[in-house]
């Protein structure tokens, strides 16, 4: 994979809630760069490890050692967002779809996620007041 901006399915959704936290300093440094770049440039949707994973301590070869459900979450994200691999997508486009996909994503993807608490306060407030993300 080259250095152009590329993201796997579940990161399209999860990065919308990024708050500067991560597994270690180099992961966070890379993630800051990726999130900033995605504000300006559309990201290519890819399968498997992406620009976020490349600095992750849990990446082992082509596999995520943190969870065996990551590929399923990628697929779920693509299905909910109605997008396909190999397509370019803007951060705002995903953001605009969050409200309509939120209930299913929360139920199926967030439940067993390590970062659930980090995202949940923002989500609770916005869904309670029916505000867009
Ligand atoms: S935990 Fe897994 S999916 Fe998440 S960034 Fe690391 S390798 Fe990628």
C-alpha cells in the first residue's frame, strides 16, 4: 500500500470520534496526522490494515491481534454507510450519515470496543438532543 490516505471500514466511523487518545505515543502521532489529512483529502477505502494500523502495536503482519472481529466490523461499516472498497470518501460524508446508522453501529460494534467509554459521552448527548454529529 502506498502513502496516499487509505482507511479500512470501521475506521471511517471510529475516527469521527477521535479525541487524541491511542495505544502509545507513535500511534497517536500517526493518528493525529491521518485525521488532519482526512479533513482535507478524501480517503481511499481499503480492506485490511490501513494508515492507522501501520503504527499500531497490535498489528501483527496483516492481522489485528487485538480483536478477531475487526474484519466483521469493517464489513458492517461499509454496509451501513453503503460504500464499497476502492472508493474515495470524505470525512464529512461519513459524518453526515452517522445519525442514521448510529443505533445499529452502537449495538453491533461498540459494545465490546476498548474505546467505548471515550466515544459514549458525546454520542449520548447528541442522540438525546437529536443533534447531528
Ligand atoms: S487495534 Fe487492530 S484495527 Fe485497530 S489500529 Fe490496531 S491493528 Fe488496526
